[in-house]
């Protein structure tokens, strides 16, 4: 792909832009500044207009007022102070400009009064500007024009934003570049979507693999019987079905076992504390951002100390139903209030982990329909799972791990190809809007 980019034509003559991150630019292009291209506007008192969101991923989009994840910010009853953002205007979330939360709007609506709204003061194609300003080069530059004590709370400085350089080809070239990029990026997005669908199918195949193994076993000729549990179905006749409470202990951090942010400490001053963010949907433990709790709070609750072979379940919130097996010794560790800890498992822990994943997929179809998804400890205790003979459990785990590894490898290959497509898309946009390639 990069070879294709290198083979594309260049402009006849270039000049030094005088800006390190832009380098040489086409000789006939104008080097301007955002302050010369944009004028701030602030129209208000149009509460009847639809609410808009300005996002990192898509720029300006209609706000989904039913989506709890999208609407974690408070929306007042009186919207008369909200700013009007018209179609074709440039809107920006100044607190998240460093992430790329800005764009030219395809909609007319209202946004937070804290946002910046601009109109163009030069002859600029809005699609070209949108593609250029949201390119990787500019997004990184907005970070240097923002101030803040910590990442995530940076505030864009409007005076410094106005000094950001911006390249302006002729209006004809702008339109051509925008049309070229619209076409090429649509093709790349379609290729990514196809591969993402293939990944989804592979993940579905993996789920079916696990479900079949822990409900039907590895012997296709085994006599079957009804398990008596709707989402388990038929099982081998010699298997048992038991509630979790009869094969393990469940513990949660409730009541006096809770803690506040004042109990959180540095790594060397306390015990690792697992939460929902430390687990993925595949059951892996993620410790990129570990959290530690004071030794005092850790030793207050020995019953929720985490050991190798234990199982974690997220019992509330948007990630309710995540389940992970503690497959290594992480040292002194405990859980936060969002988790339930399963300990002292009398069966093969990995088999129980896979069994819980299968049954939870059925339960979560009901739980996810509630306003705040939640699994009570009582519900978890009474989850039914299949119990084969111990030697069968070991064989089933080995089968799942072997076949899952093949599927995971196929998923990894697809993901690598998606990453390459996205990298090529970003490089293509950067090259086109800065004149490194010539668009016919």
C-alpha cells in the first residue's frame, strides 16, 4: 500500500513551508493560519433545534439522547444558552480538541455553550477543510495548542489555535482533493468493514466452539438428555448440572468493605485491586492501568483476596457479565465493588470459567434490557453449569484452547490487515492535504 502511495505523482515545484511538521509544500499553495481562515460565531436561543455531539471518531453527529454511554454529560432543561451549529460550520469541543473532537458539520443543531463555533472567512471547500483538519498531522498539532494539568483535562487556547498553520490550494484543487479522498477512503472503509465482519464471524465461531464443548462434550455419539435449563439444552446423559454455589464460594466487596479514593495508593504501598477495566470480553486480564489499595483496606477483607485459579465476574454497569480467570500469580490482590470473586472451586477452574461464559451469554440477554445492567450475587450463586467427569473437563479445556488458538490466529491476521488499511488511509489523507502527492 505504501508502495502505491510512493508511485503517485507529485507537484512540479515545491517550496519550504518554514514549518517543520509540514516540510516542503507545492510552490503555488498558500500557507495561511487558522486565525485567518476562521471567524468565531456564537448564535444562541434556538432550543427547538436538535442536539448535536462533537466526537473524536466521527466529528459532528446527531446526539442520541437514549444512549446512556453517549449522554454521561448533564443536559439542562433550559437549552436557550446552547450554541447553534449550522451545516457547513466548523465546531469544536475545546476540551477534547487534542483528541480530534472537531469537524465541519453536516447538520444544523445546538451544542454545548462551552464549544467553539467558526465560519470560514476565505474561499475554502468545507469537505477539504474537514479532511485536512481531522488528519493525523493536525490532530497532533492541536495538542500543543492546549493547556492543562493532566491529560484528559486539557483546554484549547484559542489564541494559539489561531496561529496553527493551514495550507490552502486553489478552490478547484481543494474540491478535487476532497472528491479523490472521499472515493479512496470509502473504498478503504469498505475493506475494513468486510474484515471487521470476518472478525465478528470468527468470534461467533469461537463462542459456538466453547458452547458446544461445555454442553455437548467431545463425543458426538454420547447419549443425550434434557438438562432442564433453557439456555443449556441437551447434555450427555452421564453429565450433571449444578448451581455454582455448590461447587465454589462467591464473595463481593459490599458494605463496610467498600473504599474511597483516599484508600488508593501507589504500587509499592498497597495491593493490586481488580476492576471491570482490568478484564476484556475474552476473559483476559489487562493491567495497563493497574490500581492499588492500601494494605489496611486489603487486610480488612481476607475473604476477597484474589488467588491464582479464582474467577472474576463484573456484576454491574455497561460491562456487566465480563468474566475472567486468574491464570497467574499477581501477588497480593483484591477486587473493587463492581466485581464478584469466585473462590475455592471444586472442579477444574478453566472448565468452570468456560461454562460460566456460556451460561452468562444467555442470562445477559435479559439483564442487558434493564436500565442499569446488574447481576446480583444471588443470581450468580444460582447459575447452572454442566459438570462432566473431571477427566472430561480436562480434555474439553484442552480442546477449547487448541481450537481457539487457531481462531485467535485468524482474527489476529485480519486485525493486522485492518491496521494496515487504517494506516494507509491516514497516510493517504496526510499526503493529499499537504501536497506530498498530486491529485489529478
